[in-house]
């Protein structure tokens, strides 16, 4: 299992929201505003989590400018998505996640 991913999701206070972001991005790319609306989180909070995930090579940008920048899972996380699922399955039941 990817230890850095484990730390960013299960070992930090904002990890649950980062996991929720990754879960949504697994379906298709989104911009930060879409994510904030879907997750009912503040836009700046979502941007912070996206920045953390981007710095750690779990998400990447696909283009656009300003509010239109699209984010998707990085190739690294796409290839190792089972690591994310293992973490999700460990923490998800505590949250009532499906």
C-alpha cells in the first residue's frame, strides 16, 4: 500500500475530504467549483485539498484557467487505484460511506 496516500487520507485531519475528492474524480474530471458543490464544502477548502493532492502526485490538471481548471486522477493513482480502495474500505465504514 502507498504509505503517502495512507497518510494523506487516514493520517491527517482533512483526509476524509481528500478521499471524497479522489472518489469523485475517479468517475471523470471536475473543476474545483463542481467538487465544492457536490461535496458541500467551501471552494477554498477544496482548492487546498486539490493542491495537497497535486503536490503529492495523486491528481493532475487537464487545462483550463482560473475556475475552469479541470482536475483528474494522476496516472500514478489510476494505476494503483486499488491502494485507494483499500484505504477507502478501511475508513469508509466509519463514515457511512458506500
